[in-house]
C-alpha cells in the first residue's frame, strides 16, 4: 500500500529521512522551480532592514534573493530540521560572507525563535503548511501585518491530468502525505488578510500571499 497516499498527516521522522537522502542533490532538483521562488520572494514585498523567517529553508537557496531585498541591515532566520540540509545552507552563508543570516536546526513547530519577524516565507514546505503546531509557532513570532507567502505543489483541476501526473511524481520525493494537496495554504488562510492565491505550472503549483492578522486577546 502506498504510504504517501494513505498517511493522514505529515510525518516529521519520514520527512527528516527524506531530506537527508536529498541533501546532496537538492539544489539541482529545485532548479526547475526557481521562477516560482523569485515570484514568491517578490510577493513578500520586503524592505531594507526587515527580518524574515525562511521556514524550511533547506540548503539556503532563497537567502541570496531575500538578502538582496532586505540589505545588510536586515535579518534572515533560516529554519530547517534536517542537519544535512542546514550544513549546506551554512556553507552557502560562509561562502558569501553573509553575516545577517541566522540558522536554526529544529522543526518549525519547536524552533527556538526570539522576537517577532516582519515576514515569513514557506517555499515548498507542504508538510509544514499542513501541521497546526508548526503554523501556530511560526505565526506567534510574526508582527501583526507581517507579509506571509507560501508556494509549492497542488492538485490541478482533474482534467489537467498531465499536470497532476507531474504533481504526483514530484510529491513522492518532497512530501510525506497528500492530505491538503488540493489547497495546501488552507491552514494559514484563516490567519491572513488580503489572501491572494495565484496558480502556476498549469495549475500544478501555487503562490499564496497575505498579511498576518494577530488573534484578538481575550482578557
């Protein structure tokens, strides 16, 4: 039986093992999706001096574009649970002498974060987007009005079977369950104002963006 199809929730241990296997070739695997990365980072509307959370940062492929937007006075916090992936992100940071990039090796749900950021990026992090604890923790460390952008795979309309065949093939290497693949952004949608979802890759991918609305405190 296909575990990916039958699993009802993300599996952190399975994801960790999956990304450990992919670490050495991850940059090449993601090359096809680089235009989506550029669109997603542009949608963050970052300004110089701001702080951004790169949730599930992998090998740090987004760091260069993020740093270009926030400048040397801004701050990037890359969160990644896979040590092998984060080691490559660290190599990238040292190679470019980026002194304003902080790396956190931990699951998104328990990452030791301080203060509140101005923006958050979820780039091809389906499992994180489907985990309530991870979403709660990340959002708790955002300022009200912070820009949030998520991008990744999604099911296309049924009649676009070539796109869905591609999504299924890609999902086998990048997610631990198919739950929520119709609308991967749904768990962050209720927390965002001005939500905008844009399709890409013939409907097989998405970019969802909005601004964080902090919950009303009842005292």
